[in-house]
């Protein structure tokens, strides 16, 4: 070939290669842009879904406790709010959350609490998206974590567990990344110190760490055999693992209750496991998903989504098994959190976070295995134009997912999302209208009223505590870490007799105060209608307050002393919700 033609040919090849590199870089830039759009769409949708009216009851005793801690510079060690268990020990591991919640409420009221809750749930999802499925297209990761987001927002309650969900996601992300960067393990002890002082579910971090240690040990022993992947060369050594493990044990003890705080999750688990049959039919969050599904059928999108997510994660293990590959870490995680999720509704959120991680990581490993097979020449050879087809396919997928997420986020703003999920709520950064018995609680805390109250339901007792505690106390509230089963049974016995119009409940031991006075009675208009009707049949009682949320009864003699006439019960016929 003449030199001139040869140089021309080489020049054309160089130009073609350069053009190819430009096209690849351009495609990569477009792909990165679409990935960012996808993630932004998911996080925006998650935030909007999480902005729903505040309906959880426990937040009120959390807020009151946080306010008292900030005012008195002391933590509770015995109960502050009930007269039946006033001498009971109170291991309040929520104190960190309570201070944060009280400060947030002081700065912006309920609106800021709802926005903060939405931000924490969105952060949890963001950690999951960025930390899992390194080998996956962003479209798949966003699709998986969209399912997780639906489950999380179904129980988007302003409670300490929203911090635990974020800490759990961060813990999982740290362990996943530590295979290539062992220095990240040093972040776990300080994270544990924060977690143990915010919520009793800090034990999840220990469970996850235990599963990871077992996986590392077995992979070290297997050395690539038995279907276990080899360890990365950078994986932490035994010395670092021992030091980090020791620091984690010490971190669990760094709480105001020392060993009682560290062991408290076991105490609570034992209480709920031994008395599971008792609490599961009385407290909604302790109901099993199967029982809940039997009650409402297929009307709950959140429960159905949790089931779909779990099935996909389980199927991904079977798919991995066809490639003769197993993951001990992900398998143990999946089994442990599936057990917790099947036991109680309240555990569906952490189970969803783990299922999302497992699903992304399993699919990512499958993609990597397939790429290794294709690179070895055993797979189907790439066809001309395949990268471009794949690029356009990814673009179509990204557009479709973004449009769906945007549409579902918009549906929450219009109220359609609430009807779709079965919750009936819509976008709001406020309390559910007339959901809490604020007016009844403030009325019953006036001077001259008894300093003891029987409040039904016990969820509304937290509202009474917020407005009147700790100088005024209730028979029982929703803190199972304080109130015993015996207290619960005594509370139920009183309400049963009250609903029957039987005055014998007034003579039960522990009802009268030291001056021999009967307590004020606050009855929820939705859940205590029998008790309201029963109180009308007792001649020595008078209803002195009624709105759509609750009724207040005091003895007739006290009502005469305070100059309080009977009130019209008509508002009780229109309960909220």
C-alpha cells in the first residue's frame, strides 16, 4: 500500500476511534444525567409521600419527656406519668430522640416535626439507593428502593423508629463498603453510641454485625469453595474486627442506664414474646401481618408492597443458587428480619430496608457473574449495535420510572394516593383534624379537677400527659416498657365494668386517690363508645365536656362545686376519621 494511502487510512481510523470515544463519553454523560434525574424523582416522591397528617399518639409523651429533660436537666429513672406504676423503673433509651423532637417542636410545631420525619425517611431511602447494587443500572436500584419507600411511608410515624431506620441503613451501607475500605468500620462504635441513646432497636446493629462476622469467617474458611465468593484483599483483619467488636460492646454501655440500658432490648423482647398472645390482639402494631391482612384483605398497598418486595428478595436467592452462589451475610439478614416482619406489623419497615438491600445486592452479584461468564467467551457474543440499543433501552426505562414516580407523588398532593394506599390521608404537614383530644385534656387539667385520670383509649393518655404531666397522672398509657401486663388487665377490667354501667369499678383498689377522690374520666369518641354510654347510666357522674374527639366525666358532686352543668353529647356523634 502506498504511504500516502496508508497514512490516510490510519488517520481515518484515529478519527473513528476518537469519534467513538466522544460518543461513549456522551452516552455516559447522558446516562449519569438520567441517573441523577431518577434518584431525584424517587427522593422527591418519598418526601412527598411522607408528608401526611400526624396521627401517632406516642409522640405526645415523647415531647413532654423531652421538654421536662430540657427544663429540669435530668433524665427519668422512675415513671413520670402514671399513678399505677409510679414507682416502676423507667429505662428511657428514647431520651436523645425526645430532646431532638422537643427542640424541633419548639422551633416549628407539628409542621416541622412532619417535615423532619419526611426528611429522615427520605435520607434512609437515599442511603439505600447509593450504597447498594454497585453493578446495577440506576433504573433497577431506583425501582427496588421505590418499593421500600412505599413500605416505609406506610408507617411514617413521628417516633424514634424513624431514626433507627436511618441508622440501620447507614449500618448496612458501612458494612457493605467496608469490604473494600476497612477503615469505615471505625465509624460503627460512634454510630452505636448515638443509636443506643435514641432507641432500643440499636440491637439491630448488633444483629447485622453478627451476620456479617459469620459471613467473613465462612468465606475466609471456604477460600472460594462451597459457592461462597472470595474475600476482597482489603477486608479487615482479625485484629481490627476484635477491636471494633470490643468498642461496640463498650458503646452499648454508654447510656444513662449502663447495663440496664444495654440489656433492655432483651427485656422488652422477652416481655413481648412471652405475652405475645395478650398484646397482639390489643395493640395494632403488635399484630402479625398475616392477621392484619385477614382483617383488611388486599386494601393496603403498603402491606401488599411489603409482600411483593419480600417475594422478589426470596426469588433472588433462588436465582443465585442456579449459579451455584450463596451469600451467608445476606441470607442470615433476610431470615432474621423476615422472622421479625412476620411476627409484628411494626417490624415491616426494618424488614423492608433489609429486603431492599438483599434484592439489590443479589441482582448485582448476578450481573457480575454473567459479565464474568461472557468475558470468558462462554456467553453469547455481543452483537453490533448492542451498546446503543442498551443505551436507548436504559433511557426509555429511566423516562418511564421517572414519569411513574412523578405521577404517584402528584397523586398524594391531590388525595388520590391516600385512597390508593387505603390510609385515606393526603398531603399535609399538620395534625389529622380533631384526631387528638387536646381540648378535652386541657379542660380536664383545670384547677379543681382531680390530679388522676383514666383515659380511654390509652393512646389519648399521651395527649393528657403532654398538657398536664407530670403533676397530673394517668392510670395507664402506651409505654409497655413501664406499664405491666397486670396494669393493662386492671385497666381493661375498669373499662369493662364502666361499659356495662356497673358502679363496682369505683371501689376497685387503686382507683381512689389519697384524699378518697375518684379520677376524672376522658373517653375517646371512636374507641370508647360503650364506656361513654355506660357512664351515662351512673347517676353520680356528669359529662361536663364533649367535642368530636372525646368526652370528659367527673363526679356530680365535684361538678356542682365547680359550677359545671351537663353538656350536649351531640358532638360525640361525629367522631373524626
